[in-house]
């Protein structure tokens, strides 16, 4: 839950709902200032900073040092046993080959005599090979010894497999705990980010970062860490065995290494840009889909289905092109490595065959070496094929780190102040504020809201009405001046303490998926059933809930599509009523209800506002006639203030606004802009 949700327990601010509420926060319907939707948090169009981001991602595994040590130890033993296997099988091959050759030699002779006879017959290569073999003429295959060797090889592979399974189990736990912690940090970070960050960040793009990108990081760590560790250890172990068996063949096999590195590097360099583009387009496409689905009724009303579909197709095509390019280019690595491995295999087979024929190596050693060459090229191929996974995962990690590195809101004071004698007196002292540094909005504004008074704020759209209440909530920080609550600077209070004293009911309702009872109780979770019913009755929610089949247990979805707009508004007002805040903010709270219900709600809110300070933003001037103080705002300034009667008698801006609503039609020559 964001801090904005927790702070204003009286109601869920409509700002959380996304793009629909942005005009309530920014003047003139802007979203995100001069940069529009592409504000902070959007991935920049630049190459992926691979190594620093990869090191930072690997650094997140540091708290699991003990498990990682065990994982490495298990991998070393498992790979070591696997590496010994081909040598043992090579010995088995020598037993078979020696038995076959020995059976063909005349019995009763010695090995030396057999070698001499072969040389005398001119078979020098056979004689050289026979001289290196532990052959007994006339004796066939020693099946007992062969059986023991095969059982040893089987045991080695079984134990290696069990250790590898254990290693994978431990690694899975490490990865999942790491990703769990990363999700928790992102959630906590979102709670510490200032509201301007969310103003400039498309909601779908942000959701993509905290869901798709984190899932991609999890898959990347899970699929690559184990394989990468095993592959590197295998390369080291196999390389040692290869040099032990034949330094010449080992050098032949090593020729493939620099060639593989060069090929992989060249391909990876071209695929990096494609991967960062792939995840960037994924986030942007999610933003488009979320926006279109959230406003699907508006899209249909204005007949913009084709434009929405065209925008989707265009962005989907960009995502397809980036994804296809990333996967195709990185996919070239695997066949390229297979080709290099096969060339190396052919070279080893030819040179090894010549050495067996010359007697320099046994057949079993050549067979073992060929297996080692396969084991040597296979992990190299695996590492190369993991390049696309690593690049994709690190690209996602960089996007998540961008959220974690975003500038946070000012921290709460280490020793927060407390309001010792709460009455609800609010004072603005020479307050200045602007969303855009180049466009002043509120300049040197001062006003006082006395305890128990109702302050109504009216004026044209963009005058700064909603900005005032957002500043009281500390959704934004002041550029100059200060705001005090009962004499205490609000910046000296903890945000939770400040917002816990304030209830908000906004024009844009926000309900979550749950029952009507749960939505009302959100204002005060510890409220009793009787208190919930009393709040519902006082705000006339009970009137329509009783007509529903499931009553207060009726489940409404996040958009509240199974209750009317006015009924949603009533539920949010009941939520505020239940919270009993000391400071109440009503921003067009009755604009979505019918006239009869509005009259009833005004009575309920009159009771709700009693003995507490209230700020009421209204375009319907009929709703604020009884306010203790009316502020007429234009261009971020209070141009008039007084009671309804005083302002009408003054004949100024408020008088003209009142006349435009009740006594004359709007004309193009009207000097005062009529609020929407």
C-alpha cells in the first residue's frame, strides 16, 4: 500500500487511480510537465550498461554467502566426478580393445614375441600400438574387470547427479529469496517515492517494471547461475584432463576458445541494443493497453477504437521487430558455436586417430579425449547460448534499478513533532509552489482556516484549488513558505501522523475489489459492525445496499462496475464518515450524485464537518453557500475571500461566476472562465 493510501485513511485519494486523476494534480490538464508521459522512470534510449548492472545484480546474492559456498562446493564435487567418468570409460574401452586383440594373437606366446612378429611382417604401426597395450596373447575380454569399471563409472555418474540435484535445490532457494527481497524493496521504494514521480510515470510502464521485469530477472538467475557455474567448472576440469591425456590434442582443442570468444562477443554486441529496446517497448505497450482498457468506455463514446487499435498495432510491431531482432541475433550464437565445436571435433578425431595408429596413444585415451572435447565445447556453447538470457535479465535489472535509484521524497524528521492540542487550525504562510520550475502556479499565498470552520475554494480550472489541498497532504513539497497545523509546521510531522488526521473525499471515486462492508471499513479497519452500519446510514449508503441481494456482502470489482457512479461516491463518503478525521477535504464530493441525493448528502456532510476544519472544492456554488469562508482563486492567487453574502455584495469575480451559473447564459464575451 502506498503512503498516500495509508496516510489518508478516510478515503483513498483518486490520485492513485492513474491517468484519470492527473488533471486533478496538475494544472491545465498537463501530465508530467513539459515532457508529458515520457517523464522520470522511462528507460532512456541508450545501450545497456551491462557490466555495472550485472555486478550489481550479482551483488544482491551476497547475503546468501553460506548457501552459495555450499552450492559451489557441491558443483565442484559433482563436476569433478563427471569429469573423471570419461577417463574411467576410456579404461573400459582399453579392456575391450585389449581383449579383442589378445584373442586374435596365438596363445602361448608373450606380448614381446607378438610385437616382434608384427615388425617382422612389416606391420610397424600395429607393432607400435601393440607395444603400448597390456595384452595377453590368446586371452579375450576380462568381463569381471570390465564389469567393475562400468559399475564404478555408473556410481560416479549417479553420485554426480544427486549432488547436482542438491545444488539446484539450494540455488533455487537462494534465487527465490533474492527475488522476494527485490520485490519487497521495490514495494517499499514505491512507498517512498514522491507523487510527481507517479505523475510523470505511465502506470502500465511502472507495472511492467515491477512485474514483468522482476519475473524476467528471476528466470534469468534461475536458468543461468547453475548452468554458468557448472559450465565454468566443467571447462576447467575437462581442460586439466585433456592436458593430462595429450598436450598436443589439448592445444588443438584450445584453438576453438578464442574463436568462440570473438564470435560470441561480436554477436552479443549487436543484440544488446535489441534487448533493451524489447523491454522498453514491452513497458510502453503495457502502458497503452492499461490506458485503453481503463478508459474503454470513453474510447467507445468518441469512436476511437480504430485509433487505439492502430496505436496498438504500431507499438506491437515495434515490439515484434525488437524481440525478433534480439532473439534472432542472439540465437545465431548457438549454431555458430556448434559449427566451431564440430570443426574442433573433426580435427581432434583426425589427429587422435593418427596418434593411435602410431602407438602414441591408446584407443581408450582417444575415446576419452573425444568425450572431453565434447564436454569442453558443450559448456562453451552453453555459456554462449546463455548470453541472450543474461542480456535480457540484466536489461530488466537495469530498469528495476532505475526505480530503486529514483529520487525519494524528503524523509520524515528523525524526531517528529506532535500536535499536543489538536483543533484543526490550518495556516498558509507566504506559500509558493510550482509543478514546472518555469511556470509559477501559487505565489506568496497566505490564509487561515480556523478550527471548526468550512473553507470553500472556487475558481476556474487550473487556478490551483486542488493544489492547495495536495500541499496540505504533503503530496508535494513547497518551494517557499510553510503550512502549519495547530501551529506546528507540517514538515515537522511524520507523514502518517499528518495524513492520519485528514480525510479526503474526491470527485474520482476509488474502490478496491471486495465487499461494500470492506470498502467502508477501509476508513477505519478496527471499526465495529455497528459503527460501519451507522456510517452507512448517515451517508445514505444503507438505503441502496438493502436492495442488493447480498447486502453489505456484495462484492464489487476494482472499477465498481456493479454499482452506479453515485453509489460509488456514497461509499467513499461513508468511508470518510467512519474515519472521523479532524481535518476534512471534499473535492467535488457530490458531483456524481443526483440533486435529491446531493441535498441529503449535504446534510450528512454538515454533520461530518461539525467541530472539524473542512476544505471544500466545488464548482457548484449552491453547495458552498453556507461556508464560513469562501476563497476565490485565479492563477494561483486568492483574488477574493469572504462569505457568500459578502462576495456577492462586492460584485467582483465571485459575483460574476455566480451570475454565470444562475442568472445568465454563458457567452463568448464573459470575462470570467466558467469552470468545467
